[in-house]
């Protein structure tokens, strides 16, 4: 006879509600300040630091709720998945190289067609590069502990990877709305930029689900993937700041995700480490 699972679980609505509340509590005053609405006036220097705190809220919410609802064993099991790196070289290559390669192809095509202004590699200073590395690494860990540490495994408990990814992708993209409004690109392109971000984030979530499920539910691989993409996109090839190149990149990404779906590659996770009831 199979015993029913009586382990207490973190409520997903509670997790998403707390994450949205904490992040938007930080970001919305910054948005109001940027567009000079109301009494908020926050300097760009202070705003840049404060903005990062909002990115950490998925991880902080996941840690606090898991510890308080499920207990220390579940929290320890979740955090140990930050150190699962023995997953095979092909998954490391996929995490580190695939999306940066798409950025490179996009930049080459954009330059080849003679678009203006061309996307070129910035010339970052050593201190600026180190600062980007630290900030983007912390941001990736702060997000992925929440999205892939708690949300995705919980969604996949009763749903397919495809449905779980679509739900998480839409919520993830919506959560980022105030953050996107703080970007210079939004000031130039407004709703077009927001629409492109939805078209980017939802297929991206499907790809990360494939990587996550194929690597024993490794949060580390999701962090490595996010960091590798962001460091190239932010510090080296800023493809996503120009709508035309961003749209081409999204099309390339869609081809990869569609191929994975047609081949049935986005499948159930091989292992999610959790303590027994």
C-alpha cells in the first residue's frame, strides 16, 4: 500500500504573491521616480543598487517560505541543488555556449544587413567587467533559487513540463514588467519592448526547463545558464537593446524550442531531491 504524501508544501499562490509584492514594492517607486510621478525622486546611482534588491526576492521568498512551511530538511535539499554540477559535459556546453552563440549569430546578421546603429562589442573597463560579473551572478542566483528551486518543481508535481513552463514563463515575464520599465530601451520603444520581452521569456522558460529536468533538477545549471547569457548580452553584445536584433534573436530561440518540443526533449525531471514525509 502506498502511503499518501502528507508532507507540507509551500503554497504556490503564496510564493508568487510574496515575490511579486516584495519586488514590486522596490521597483514601483523607482518607476514612479523615473517618470516623475508623485513625490518619489530617487537618484540613478541609488536606484541602480536598489533595483538589484528586487531581483533577489524570488530566492528570498523561496528560502523563507520553504524554511517556515516545510522545514530545515526541505530547505537543505533545495539549496543542495545549487551545487549539482556533475551533469555531463554536453549540458555544461548547452548552458554556457548555446545562448551566447545565438547572440553572436544575431549580432553578425544584424551587422551584415547594414542596420544602423550596428551592434558592436563595448569596451568595458576591468572594474566595470568585474562589477557586471558580481552583480549578474548574484542576480542569477537570486532569481533561480525561486523560479527553479521552488516554483518549477512545485508546478511539475501535477502538470506536464510544457504546461508548467508556460505558467512559470508568463508569471516570470509579468513579474519583470516594472523592471523592464526602468530600462533605457523601454523609454525609446515602450509597449513594443514589453511585448518582445514576453516573446523572449516564455520560450526561454521552456529551454531552462529542459536543462533543469535533464540535469537532476540542478539549480546550479540554471544559474550558470542565466549568468552566461546575461554577461554576454549586457557586457559584450547588447543584442536585446535594439528591437530589430532582439526580434531576430527571439526567432532563433523559437526555432530551438520548437525543435525540442517536436523531438519530445522537454520531459519530466530525472530527479528532484526531497526528504521523505
